[in-house]
C-alpha cells in the first residue's frame, strides 16, 4: 500500500541508519579514548576489576617511592658503618704499634685521639631524613622500619615493613643521659685479658690455697650461670657454680654436703680471704663451693675504657694487650652489624626490582581487560562508514517513494 502519511520503507531505513550511527559513535569513542571499557556501563565486571587494579598500581607506585626513601636511610647507615670499621681498624693498628717497647705512647695517643674524634663525626653525620641508625638511647627498645611492600590478600590490603632493631649489638653510640653506656664504641669491654685471684678452696673437706682463674660477669652469664636471688655474690647454673671473690667470679661446683641459701652465705666465707695460717684447716659446713683447681691460671680483666675513651699513653703493655682484644671484639660486633645492614640493602634492591616488574604486570593486566584493539576498531569503523552510506542511500530511495505517488494523478 502506498501512503503519503506513513512511509514504512523510510521508517525502516531511518531505524537502520540510527543503529549504524550509534555503533559508529561507540567505535569512534573507543578509537579516541583507546579503551574498550571506559565506564561501568560498558562492562561492569571488567570496569570494577580494572578500577581496583589501577588503585593498587597507584599504591604500588607510592610504595616504590617509600622504598627509595628507606633505601637511602639504609645506604647512609651502611656507608657510615663501613667508614667506622675502617677507622677502628686504624685504632687497632695503633694499639699494635703501642705494644713495642720503644714506642712513644704519647704520640700514638695523639693519633688515636684524632681517630676517636673521626669516629664521633662519622656517627653523628650518618643521618638521613632526621634518622640516625648508628646511635640511639639503649635504655629503651627502638626499632627502625622501612616500607617493604604493598600486599592485597583477599579483600584486605596491607603494607609490609623491613625492621632493624637498635640494640647493643648494632648501635655504635649509646645516647642515654645516665647509666652505663652499652654501644659498640662506648661500652667498656669486660673479660678480655688475664687475671688470677688467690682463694682458699674446699677440696675434700680441707681448706687449701690456690691461684685460680677469675671470670668476668659476662663470661659467667654466658656459661648459663645466674646470680642467686638471695645472695648477689653467688651464681649457679649451666652445670657450674660461681662465687665472688674480691670482685671477681671464681668457678667451682656445689658441695652436696651444703646448699646455697640465704642462711648459708657462701660468699661470706670466701669474700673475706683466709690467711696463710688457715691453710690446711678443716672446712666448715657452710663452705658450699668447691673451687675446681683445673680452672686455675689466667683469668679476665674488666676494662674501664671504651674504644672512644681509651688513652694509650697511660696504659701498661698488659693493658694495651687487653684493649687490643677489646677493639677486636668491637670489630667483630661492627662487622656483624654491617653484614645485617648489607642484607637489608640487598633485600630492598630486590624489592625495588620486583615492585617495578609487578607494576608492569598490573598495567598489562588492566590493558587486557579494558584496552581497545585498534586494528579491530579501525576495521569496524570502515565497515560502519560503508553501512552508513548505504543506509543514507536507502533512506533517500524510501523518501522518494512519496514523490512517485504524484505520477498516479497525472
């Protein structure tokens, strides 16, 4: 049926043209933005995943910046530790020189003093962003942390850190205002050289005199002995017993005939040394420590000066040897602390590399979800342009049908 009011062919052609134009608009949008999923209406599931991944990638970028800051702190501390180790080695060499009988200890001390000042300068300057990992107040427990990684597990996100505990085995200078300094460079090392103490020993129920090895407090504790709560001059544990004699710990064993209690203060017997005339007398029931004569000989000296305070000019040859051992102990502690800093530095370097690769992987994953395939979109655009031209031509033909009706009335 031909009608001038309703042109069905034109309506159909127009509908087709509108559909083609809509498809062209979508295709042109993808081409111009480069995205196949640009909003939630395009694909809600992919858009949601991509949005979350973009957020994580941004957080990962922030973590990389934080890791860079942490790496700078560790690098600064590590550089300071290396410099300190080099200077302490020089101090060690000076002590070796001071053991020569003809050495001028006063001049050597002048060099040692300058090296000590250099140590202080290195420790004070090894600071980055207001943090110094080489010194701290050891009266409290402090842990330095740097950002290590950003983790999403399930629906939970978290930031993992790399921790470095500042304790007596890692801190070089103890900044506490009062109390005994326990930093590697400012602690007074103990148990480092020979010392003997003469005691009256309970051997087989008879008191005799002998020169026996004296132990430092550090040595005694390292062997597992603990100071008795009722008597601070007695220590038992780790298969050994110790009694304090003139300020030094003497190793022995517990006499089964008597026990160590507050009512039998063994240290009271030995702290006041017997006279030579008492040698060979019978032992009293309270003599509960049997000194082990096999441990006789060289003992330990407790040093009063640290690496930062030692004065070579006032030392005897024996003292120089003692402090040489102390400096060697300090070098061992410094090396251990430096090794841990090096391990943290290596871990940070690995994490920086991993974070970079992880960021690239996330970007690729997002791209696979939402990026448009430009080859495919360009092909679609060409096809739609052709379809649009044909649709326009079809609409033009349909519109001309009403003109043909006029010929019926001629």
